[in-house]
C-alpha cells in the first residue's frame, strides 16, 4: 500500500502517432484551402488602426493578450485598459509596474514604441458602468471596435455577492458598453472550460443554466449588507452541481453572452487549466500560482509530498496557446467568418464557442510530476532557495493510505518544524501553510478526481482557417508534439516549473549555489525518518505487553 511504483510519463507510441495525425490533418486541410485563406486579411491587417478595449489587462492572460496584440499587430490602434486604483497607487502608476516585467522584454526590443499605445482608463469591473467616467465611456464608444472581457475573480471561495458582481454583473456592464459602439466588430468573452462539469463531454456550445442570470444579479444587488452571510450560507443550494462560486457565476455569464448573440458580434473562449507559456514570447512565463502552478511550487519546495488521485490527466493548456486561440477567435468573428457553419452554409444560432483546451491525453498529471521528481531527476536540475526538504512526490489512490501518509509527511512534519522554530525563537509557520494547502487541495478535488473531456472542433478549425502568413505567429500545433519523445517532454517540464519558481515566486535561478543545501536537506530527512521510526518502535515496545 505504501510502496512507490516506478512512474513513467506517456510518451511516443500510439499517443504520439495520434497527435501526429492531428497535425498532418490540419496541415492537409490548410493546403486544400490555401487560396481561400490567402484572400482573407491577416490578423495584423484586421487589427490595423483598430481601437481595442480590454478588461482584466492586469491579469495573467490579460497581459499576455496585450503583449501579443502589440507585438504581432504593429499597426494596431490604441489599446485601452480598465484599471482600478490598488493599495493607494493610481491606475497609471500601476501600469508601469505591470509592464516592467520580462514578459514585455521582447516587445520592447522589437518595437520600442509599441507600449505607448496603451491607454489606462480608471474603473472597476465590480461597479455599475464599470466605474468609467462619462468622458471615458464616450471615448471608448467612439474609438473602439474590438472588446475583450477577460477580467474575472478565479478564487473558488469568493463570497456570493463579490463573485456575482465580478464575474457576472461585470459581463452585463461590458455588454451595455458594447451596445453603444457603432464600430463594434467583435466582443470576446473569456470564460472557463469548467462551467459544465456535470457533463461527461463538454461541447463547444452554451448549456442552459438552472437559474436565470438576471435574477441572480438582482438577488446580489438587493440583498441587505447585514444579510450577506445568509446568502453565503445559501450558496451551495443556489450553485446546484457547481463546486464553487467561480464556475457558477461564469456559467451564468456564458448564458448572458449567448442571449445577446443575436444583436452583438460575440464569441466565447473557454480555457482549461492554464499553465506557463510554451513558446511565446518565451517559454515558461507565468505570474501567479493558480491551478497547477501552486502545486508545482509547493512540491518543489518540499511542502507537498503526497496527493490524492489515480492518474487523472488534467487538460493543461499553455497560456500562449490560449492567447493565440483567443485572438484568432476575435479575427474570425470580427470578419464575419462562421467558425463552424451549418450544413446549409448558415451561421449557427447563439454565440460561437471555442474550447481553448488541448485534450486530456496531452495534458499533465500528478504522476508526471512524480516522474519529474524521481525518475527524471529534475530535482537536481531545478534547485532553488527556500526548500524545507528535498522534493519528492507521490500520488495515492487509496484514501486510507493517503490520510496516513498525509499525517506523516505533512501534519507531523509541520509540527516538528514549528516545534523547532519555537525552540530557536523563530515564528512557527509550517502548520499555517499546511492548513492553507489543505484548503486549496480540498477546493480543487472536484477537478482532480474526475476525467473531463472537451470538444475541440472549433479550435482546430481556427487553426485551419487562418491566413497562411499568420501560421508562424498563431499556429499552436507545435505544442501537440511535446509527447513525441522524452527529450521534448522533459524540456517542457523544465521550462514550466522553472517559470513558476523564477517568475511567479521570483526565486534566484542559480542551481549550483543551492545544490549543497539540497544535499543537507536529504541528510536531514534521513535523520527525520530514522527518528520517527525509533519513536514508533519505542511506543510499540512500551505499549505491547510481553
């Protein structure tokens, strides 16, 4: 039950052959449509002179969207970002900090003046009218023809009203703003692939929710502040099958977008679990610990040693793959191209949906991480400061074994660390960290213990329909080769994990400097295991009568 098995990622063979066929099929269909594709404008030509409004431009995907639009569309018009004041800093002051990161280094080198096109507008997505002044509202409605609604709260534990205002009502306010844009070509709404996790196959369409989005907004607006606690208590009943307020409110927002599809040019993009960039602007960029990033960081720091699961493969999609898919979706809808027309040539009813996913087979599993820390020896290559022990990782499917191993590797070890901290006059922090980790893992269990399947038709069609000149900038097929061989897979793993540690945690990337520390930690762990075994032996000896 406690024996560790040799874990090897799924590489090559039938899996690689299947994805090779996908790449070949896309290439073949591109060739068949080459004349038709060449007659359409490129992405850069479509965006020439266009004003773009982006909510969520300060977030992970939002900043990548800004960078890629400015870098690949040199003649784009102004890019308007909605930013709120934060921690006493003005929106304009925040912009400098948001841009002063490695993400924009390539853009600065290739197009030094491109960042001058960014215009900051003070506002707040949780407020009516997005908190925009009348002057700025008129500016946007006069100058903008492409809108991206990317802003959202991805926290699973947000209070009911905050989640509704941030993820749902903000969508209504963006739609109201877009209604006043006479030049509007497309409104892109970025959702999540997990809005309908009660289904075995999540198709590229909007499903009817169990509640009306208008009533939910009204409920959040009219609830007395003193009674909000009651609304939070009712949350699980209101959510029905949704595990948290995030997927619940995002599902309602999808229906809102679907309801306005007959009057506005809208398209809906659903990313799955977003991971560091695969290629653009460089491999490994990430600025947060959401999704698997937090698990990777905690595992590499030695915080997490064991996790529940049985080999489930997560649909993990690199952030640049999501960004390219999102821009292509805006280009297609903005040009009036139906991504998937009906057999009679007519456009489908409702909003067109693109699942920005990659398929479960090519995603990442906890067992891949086990491989990285054991068989592949990545722990020796990726050594960073702040480790509390040498990194190891084990996936346990037996719930009893998991609880026992969790007690030994997490709770007991945390108590030992906190006791040592108190003895040496330092502040104990280990158990606090483990409580946070336990809460995060509990919240993510609905996504860890079930295999989801996503339809990928529209994403593949976008890859086929793009202009031949856009293939270098917007083709995502290269990512579908990472499991062709072990070398490619290992490089992807190294880039992703290094990105989390260097860019999200801002750790010093100097393995040679910290490798001796890793050896000391390994020695200390041997002492820990030996001490625990000795204590257990003494307890057994003293309690069992001879």
